[in-house]
């Protein structure tokens, strides 16, 4: 069956003219050829003209179901009056048209076998032929005087594969207890490859990127989000890059947004791509509810004027990539338990996925779909403590007279990234010096908020030593006893 409709199914007929006043759809004659298979094994069947469809108006009104077995269409255009009486009505420059809309079949019409494009079938298998003929009954009484034009066009088919992969980063990651409110940026990067060098050869009609709620992940995958959202709050989008060819995005969020506060997904309306890389897209909840968001979903599409699925591109270059970034900050208490502080140290994975679909056959079910997922752990810890100690004698003056008071300064600091717990700092005096046990004028003998031991021979009375358990890494002020101050450097004098 060397006919394009062996591989395609007609879905719509549009018969008309640039100047419709010069033709009559009700009087223009139409011939609809139907095919009925009789033997799939031999690829044979019968052809018959449908006697019930005789006008262009009737043809234009045919539904997809009406056209299921139509394999050829012919039209004779005329005006509302009999051209044998009034002559032709089409003027120069008024183009008439027969537009046929079709989609590729899953099976060959003649044999009912799966259709897989193959070069072995030859070019003739993919040719569509059309004929145009002009006839004026008054002036062209001889059939041989009918100008006729034949044209054929190759219809190229190719197989395609739909691929996707996704990666995720969290930066700067590795929070430390002394500064837990550092914003964290979660980045999802998805593209049209298999994660290596193989790219898709089929354009998608929909791409979905998801950052999954706790305990959830891509269907059929063991990669799930841990207690990520139990410990972190969403603060906002920072980047949203559309896949090439996509024109709309629908953003969904997961949280207590269902009836009666039930957990579930809440989707927003489709939004057109914003210019200049803007991220001012509306989420389906207000900013006051951002802390309740516990999952995000982004659905990219390229619908036609009627909202039907449409390929991102018709070209042979179907590559695309998409990047989404959002920020989170660590909660003070665990979600769902306001009496339990976030526990240090900790690590929880955040699962993300990418799904690409090509929906063309029936507008609902995907002809092809593929998906990929991954996860990245968010890490928070106590940090690393580091003690720095230095000392200066006599304000740096190298000489001193016998009997003169010698100030001896000891400095210590936390040079690490975590809290520093100190039991004691000790220093031994040279034999040439002895501790007087008395305060110098306007100077306390000890200005150190932790236990300082000089030497066994010259102990400092405990009554003069305030006690201090720990200091954090962030410099701010001098140490103070009895609390975990944000100090990094203290000094003692004696």
C-alpha cells in the first residue's frame, strides 16, 4: 500500500479558500476514499468511495473517528451557481486549499504490524502524491483541455529516543552548630541526555522536575528524601531556567494545603516564561506559607493555541536543559515537634527527579516517557575546635629591673569552626620571676574567664579565678563566665 495513510491516520480536514466568497463549501464536491483491510497477512484490502459524504462542508465537519479509515480525499471546487451555466468564479490569486492533519500510526494500516521506520522500505513508501486540475465547462468542452499538475512530497519518518538525567547540589552545605542559619542553595540540573554522551533524538511535550517531600521519591525508585524538610524551611526561588522550546510552567508545592490542612500537592496555574531570567513566578501559596512547603514540582510544557500537547521543537536538534534553584534555612526546632531542637550532628538526603514525556498519540497518554533521579545529603555538624595560645611578657620590652612589676599577658583563641570546651590553660613562670599575689594598680591580676594555673610553686588562689566551660568560634567579645558566649579571644594578666 504505497500511500502515506498506510503510516498515518487522518484526524482533520480543512477545505477552503483565501477568498471564501468565490467558492461554496455546500456545492463543492468531495470524494472520500475509505480502506477496509481484508487480509493482514497479505496486506490486502478493499477501497470504496463513501457515498454519504459528498460536499466540502460535510468533509470539514468529520470527526477523528469518522476519518479513521480514510486514505484519500478529492475536492472539486465551485461557487454557489452551476459553473456550466455561469462559468468559473475563482479569480487569479485566490488560492484554494485542502489541509489534511494526520498523526503517525503505531501499526501499518495494511498489515497491522508495528510501524518502525526503516530505510529498507525505500523512498516510495514515504511519498504523498497530490493532483490539481482546472476545468471550466463553458470554455473547456474537451477533456484534453484540462490543465493538470502533479506533485509528490516525501514524508520522512525516523525513530526517536527520549532521554533525561538529573544532578543535584547543595551549597555551601556542611552547616556548623555555631552558625546554623547560613542559607543553603539547592540546585537541580536536568537535561536531555542519559547522563553521559548520548542525547535524545525525540523532543518532549512535557518535562517535570520534582524535589520530593520527606519519605517520597520517584515511582519505583529506592531513592527517597529523608528528614530533609523536617529540619529545613523553604525561603524562595532563586533561579528557574526553562528547557529549550518550553513556553509554560506550572509550579506545585507539597504541604498542609489540602482540605482541612491535609498533606498534599497544590498546583498553581500555568505561567508563561518571563523575560530576562526573572524568577518572579507565582507559587500557589503566599509567602507567609513558605515555611509550610515541604516539596516542590515544576511542570514545563509547550501547548498549542487550544491547550493540546505540542513538541518542544520540530527540528532535529532536540537537546534541552533546565536548572532550578531554591533556598532553605535550617529550622530551630524539628518540624512537628516544637520542643525538640534540631539535633547536631545530622545528615539527611534530599531526593530530586526529572521526567520527560512525549504525548502526541491521543493527547493524554505518553507515547514515550523516561525519568531519572538522584539525591544529595544535607550535612550539619559540630565543626572542629581549635585552640590558639600566645603570650607577651612585659609588653614586649626585653629588659626589666629587679623588683619591678612584670606584666605577663596570655592570649588564647578558638581558631576552629565549632564550639571549644576548655578545662584549663596553664603557664609556668621562669625561676627568676615570682607571683606577688597582689594586683597592680588599675589592673586585675587575672582577666581570664577560665581556670589558669601558673606553677606549682606559685599557685593562684581559686577565689580569683572565674570558671568558664566553653567558647564558640565566632569572635565577638571577651569571654564571660557562666554562659557560652560568642567570643574567640581572652587575655590574662599577672
